[in-house]
C-alpha cells in the first residue's frame, strides 16, 4: 500500500456532521460524483467491519454507469474507515478536527487502467463535491 494516492479537503463543519454526511446513504446520493454530468441515484451502507458499501454512479445522460462496491475492514466512528474494493484495492479515510473544521484525508490504491493523475483528480473532485455539499447543510 506504499504507492497509494492521497486526496484531502478541509471541511468547514464539525467532525460529527462531516462523519454523518460522509457515511449516510441519504447524504451520499447528494455528493458522490466528480462533476455535474454524473449523479449517484442510490447508495447503501452497512458501516461495520465485514459490512458492504454500494453506490450506484451514473452519467446523467444514461451513457454509462457502474456500482462502486467495497467491504469494510475497519470502522472507528468519527475517526477512520478502511475498506477493500471488489477488485482488491484498498482505501482508508481519516477524519480529524473539532466542532468548526474537519480535515478529511483519503488514501487509495490506484487501478492500472488510467494515469494516476487522472484517478487522483477524480477522487479529489468527488471529495470536493462532498465538502461543498456538507458545508451547505
């Protein structure tokens, strides 16, 4: 996992609110996309070790879509999530902050089909979407 990529954002909201927005399917469907031409019509989240996360990601024009799926390896509420994607890649999300700001860092194993810069840009765009949505709550 030493070649993982990192994306991060400082969210102007308390850690409790940030955790809820990041993990609740009712919120995930509102921010889990890299740009406005995509959307996340559904999400489910069994937030416990061995639990499954599924988010449907689709182009709004219907041209492409896929299910992003993962199984949780570790969950420390309000602090950390570690999961393994269906292709065996792993990711770790950490939350650190206070009642005013929360830093969210996401490390992930890159896949082999796209350049690392493209993957990092996509994951960062999704995290930026999360930040924007959560700050408006």
